[in-house]
C-alpha cells in the first residue's frame, strides 16, 4: 500500500503503510531532493521545456501558497492510502448524482478503468440533472398543430477558441472529445461568430440597449466608420454614462497591489467590491457587471468571490509578458496536449474556430442521454435511479466507504466501495456524511424559475435580434417586480434572419412549426429570503414572465394572450462561490482527507465554475485522478485535484510563458499536436513532406531539428 499525508506520498520503505514521522526527514524524500539538486542543470525533457528551451521562471515559484490548512489531529490507529494510483486503482466506484457531471465522470472512468465496477446513484427517476429538453404541442392561429422544444437549463456552449480572458483555456476540447466518442457530430449545430451583430442587450432604464461588437476591417473602411459612429451614439445612453471616467480609473489603478493580493490568495473580495475600486465607483458595476454576473450564475455581484469565481483569470498578472507571449496554466496545457493529439477531436475543434455557439438539433439533453445510453450498455455499470443515498460512512476496518440508501441505517448492510465521487450539491453531501464536512454547510445556492414562452408569430423581438437581454441590479424593484434576470431569444439561434448572402436560411432547430421562442430566467439572488412556496409558484411565474416580456419588448397584449408558456422551478440549481470560497474549499479538502482517508472525492458546480464546459472539465479531472492517469507531470505535482477533488485549492497553480503561435487552436495559430505529443507548426509539416520523409527520421537528424527549434523559440 501507499503511505500518504498532506506532505509526503512516497512509498513507505518499511512497507507497513505507516506515515513518516514529523520529527525526522523522510529518507526517500531526502534522497530525491539530493538527486534533483545534482541534476538541476541538466536540460529537462518534460512538458513545456521540450518546446521552449530552458524552463522559464514561474509565477508560482515566487508567490506564497494559500494560507496554511489547519490539520485535524492524527489518529495513529488509522492508515491513509493514495487512492489515485494507476498501479493500485480502485476496483469498485460509486458516483453520487446522475447529472451531467456524474454521467461524464462515470463515462471517463469506464474508458480509463474498463474492469472497474461502477454504480451511479440518482435520487430522481430520470438522469441528466437540471439539463432537460421537453417537447410541447402547440397550435398556430390557422389551426395547425406542431411540436416545439423547450430547454429547461443549458442549451448551448460557447467554444473558447477566441481566447476569451487573459489566460487561454481548452476546456471545450472535453466537449469535443465527448461528441466524437459518442458519435454526436452529425447532431451538432452551430452559429458563426459573424452572425451576431451585437453581443446582447441590457434593459436599462426602460428600454433595450445593444452591446455592439465593433469590428474594424481595413478591407471595409465604410463599414468600420459606421461601426464607430454607432458606438459613439451608444455612449450617449444612460447605461454608458460612467464609461469614460471608469476606463481612466481602471488605467490609474492598474499598478495597485490589490490585484496581486487577490491573485496570491492573501485577500478575497466580492466581484462588485473589486471592480468598483478599479472603476472608481459602483455605477458600471450595478448597470453592466451585475447583469453579466447574474446572467451566468444567478448570483449577486456584491457577494460572489472575485478570487474564486469565473473572473479570477482576470487577476493573472499578464502585463509583463511580451506581446507575442501569454501566460498559460501548465495543467491546462497538458490536458490540451492529451486531447488535441486525437485527430478527430482536433479536427472538430478546428471546424468551429469561428463559431459563437454550439448546440444539438434535438436539444441539449442529447448529450446526457447519449452518456446514459453508453453507460447502460456497459455490463460493469449499474444505474440506481429513484434511490437517494441517506448516509456515506467510512469503514476503517475495511478501508472502504459504505453507501446506505434507506432511512433505517442500523438495519441496513451498506454497499462498500473503494472510491466514491460525489457530484451532488455540497449541502446535500453534508447532510449524508454525519456532519463530518462542516465546511460544505456554508456553500449557498440560488434557485431559478425558468419560463419558456412560444408566440405564434415569428420574429416578434425584431429589431432586437441576437442572443437576448439581461436586466441589471441598477433597475429598481418597481421597474422589475417580476425579478427577471434575463431573457434568451431562442428563435434567433434556431431560425436565423435572412441576409443578402443568405436570403432563405434553413432552420437549425427541431421545431415543426414557426414562431418566436423565448426563455425567461427569474429569481436567483432576488429570491433570497422569499418563502419557498411563493418562489416556487409556477402559475404566478408564467403570468409575471409574460407581463415582463410584453413590457420590455412593447408587445401587443393580444399577442401575449395567444402565447403558450410553461414554467419549471429549479431549487438550489446554481451553487454560489461567495467571498471566502477558496478558504472553505481548503478546509473541506482537509475534512474529506481525514474523515474519509482519500476514499471520497467531490466534483461539480459547488466546487468548480458554473457552466457546461466547467463541469465537463471537472468530471474528466476527477476521473483521471481516480484512475491515476493525470495528464503529464504538471497535473500530478502542481495542480492536481487530488484524492479529495479539492487539493488544487491548497496550492498555487503554475503558469508558464508561451508563444501564441505555439498554442494550438488559439490566437489563429497553425500549431497542432502530433501523435508523439509534440506541438508543431504546419510549416514544419509541409517542409517534412517536401523532403519526402516524416519528422521522425533518424535520431541524429531529429536531435538537430529539436535543438534548432528550441533556439528559434526562446
């Protein structure tokens, strides 16, 4: 077995599983350190160095770790084991939760550990979690009946090919990996980036204001001038009244230590506090930032954590990088190498470099349904639906985790597992773990009321076409009594408007009748403090949503009367990473470590950023960790999810400076990953083909090329 602690996971020399004594230096660790020092001047051939010569200095090497973790007292009678080892992988695994995270985790485990026995426990009778595509029968004014598809939650993903944010990511490759392996490529539908003339709208103070996408092209000077003129006109809107002074204040505060303190984990502030400081006031925060935040998370901009949320990458100090370089998280790079070497995945991602949105023709439930079908067809997978777990208990005598599914725990014999992965809401996990994980009790979530509306006339939202609109917190309650967070124009995605280049566009959805389809999102942080029965009233929600859309889009009341609406209340569906999230997750990791001895891990939106791509990445991460198949040395040593799924909160991630041209699928790069996991440029491949040989060649020629390549990229 393997002895492990928070600091030492090397094989115990005595072979008895005992931990290293804190009063002496571990002999294996000491010898390993001496060997590392003796060979530190030798060129390393791992990961990033093989492309870029000597390893560049990393930010993590100069930054302190997060505050120390308070360790629970050691019990000398209990042993701890490193569960995620490819030499001793778990043979029996339980997955708590049959949503997208749980299904994806189980699916990856079946590929990484084909002989393991996997059981999925889902409290509801259906799989898929909050992702739910429902079909409804409607009737047009002329009496024709048809079917429309309503999305209850996620409906699409936005590829990361544009390099959004200051740190490039490749989480979308996990989505493409699933699509190719599950044979869903033919069902995938996309919308090109140039089809969207606006990024969206914000309702303020009493009308929709567009957020334009200004694209300046030398080949179209007249169009560029028109775009600038439209932008200048929009600056007169009350929505942008504070924009100019805010931009100047953003530049003025660029060198202040606040960003560095947040990045290093020494402080944490809410998103609202951080940006109000940087922008010189809360005007733009309340009018724009709040809308963007609760449009994604349903949360309050003045409560969500800046250091742990989806905007945390904005804190990475990238300004000292050459214009040709960008900082990349080493674990993200290693994952990209592993996935992009698959030609089918790389080709599918390459086809969608100019795509702004991806979805499935028959609805987003296509993905969890395909995962569920693949798992049902696997003889090593058991799916228990309608069977909620009532207790998760560590059995020290067996060194396994027992799962109970009845309320009479004393009379039930638990099912024992080598490893359990929980993908359920953090508070729900707390309730079934004998209060062993108190840090999870402080993990809040918001509830969302989803109202889907179908109008029998097409394009009723014209001329406000696009993704949809958001309602910021700056709009007072008197003007937003329905507590609307935002409205999505589903029909504009599925039924594009005619253009001169495409006067008769084909519909991109599965609806059998034409009309206008909208989704109204209500509640979120606005529901805080509401009586549960009031927030969950779907009949009142439908009336409120119809009234709000009629007012916002200035519709004819007669049209509202002919609309078909349906509502679904999603209780605690979006966990909130409020201020102090990282600290609580570090504490939760310690509690998991000591209460379950590495046998229980967590994954999902309670811990990772919200959204489809985030949970898919989290599922793959925890599956590879359980199987002991982390992507390269960086994942195993520097930012691993660990046995608990939360160990990355206990250490700083490592960043490396990379040339943009050497980042496949990003920044217009022509780089790709060959079968030997090498990143190469297309120009090199063309040169190899012109010579009539492959890159491999003989060893001497290959070494010369590698040396020349490294010198040219330093």
